[in-house]
C-alpha cells in the first residue's frame, strides 16, 4: 500500500498574453502608418478648452508611396468598445453626450505628392453654451470618392487621428473609481500561486464622471518584512491612456522580484483629475515555487502512508490474528 502511494505521488509530480487607446497627455503623439503608404501624426491630440473658445489642430499626413494621392476627411464620433481602449466608431449620427463631431469645422480634400507631407488644419470651436465635460472624435482620411456615410470606409481602409477635448465649464464631473484590483495569471486571478512567472497586477478603473480621465501612479509589492521588492508605474507616463466617460479601462503591470516562497502585499497608489484625487487599494498573495510544492506533496503522501502503516500496526497489536482450528491441531 505504501509503495503504491509513493508511486502515485511521483507520477503526479512528473505530469505536474493604431487605435487602441485614448490619451490625455501632450498634444503630439507617435505617428502611425496606414493605407497605401500613408502616415498620420499625431495619432491622438488632447485639448483643454473653455466654452466659446476656438482652436486649430494641425494633423500631418505623409505619403510614403511613389504616387500622389487625394484624400477626403471623414469625422466619426466614437465610444469605448472594450476594457483595453479599442474605439467603436459611430458611422451614422454622433455620440449624444460626448460627441466632438458637432464642433469640428469643414475639412477640405487634400492632395499629397509622392514622398511629401501636408498639414491639414482641423478647426475645433466650442460654443459658449457648451456644458463642461469630455468630448472626442476621430478624424479619418480615406481615398477621395468613397461615400462619407458608408460603413465600408472603415478603420482598415483609412488612417485616423483622435481628438479629445476637456471642456472646463458648468457640469464638469470628475469621478474615477477602482472597479477591481487583483493579481492574475492568464485569465485567472487569485491569492495563491505556484511559481511567480507570468503574474500580472490587473487594475480596472471605472469612470463614473463625464470627462475622460488619465489615471497615474504606482504598483508597489512588499514582502512579509515590509521590504519593497517591486515598484512600477502604470499607464505609460510618456504616452498615457484615458478612461472614457461611462467605461471601464483595464491596465496590467507584470510582477517581478518575487522569491520562491512567501507572502506579499500588493498595493496600488493612484491619482487622477485636475485636483489630483487619490485612490489607494491593496491585496495579499502567497507564492510557492514548483519544487516547494512538489516536496510538500511528497511529504504529505509520506505522512499519510505513515499514518496508514501505524494504524495497521496498532490493529495487529490490539487484535492479533487468532490461530485457526487447523493450526491448533
């Protein structure tokens, strides 16, 4: 029986992750290449404006091909499609609460010679009676001749530059909350993990206000003796992403510096908004290395086997086997 248990334990031992974010940082952002060798810059522009203010946003388009091209501008409002910031374009109509399309002036067609760059001025005019909040839209460029209202002129057939505006006025509401804060491996989160590889801190922010927010801050990991083993910023400081109003945005930070075994406190210290509102949270995880787990299993099996052996021995001594009548003859 004992041999079978050890064989079973040993057998078990052997068997034993162009337009995906919104930004509220600097006006300029990296360029992105698109259809037919065209490149647009900036990919995203963030503005802070007041009711009654006008501002011109320059968009730079480069034709990297060997032939000229004529482009038309298509303005589409958008919403958050998922928790990683993918924009969902509104092809017909506009975003009733946060659409910037209504404040964009007409944009003329533009012809770009081969290997040349042009600047397309986009006029943004905020009416005096506009309520405070966040407004955003996508200014796309596609080959002239396509129907402006056609859903066939999708992102795959165009290049786009996002414009996001925070209007400072009556009704501006900044309200960001932490929807969840956890440690996960793959799609599963928890508090106990075998091995520390592939672990990520996942924080989900819920924007309950009416303006796009840019969370910032750090994830700090401490060991049981309060030693800091990791401190990492979230939301790339050089190119941060927004949480759009009425949406949840997920950020992930890889865990590092963990030992083979231990208890760790994982804390998040975040801030957002014009008044630097603070959000703090924490969770505790336990990490055990694969070999420690294997040894623990072997020891457990050995203990169980030892208990079984002792019980059998105890039974033999208390209730010895009586000889049969044949053995007594």
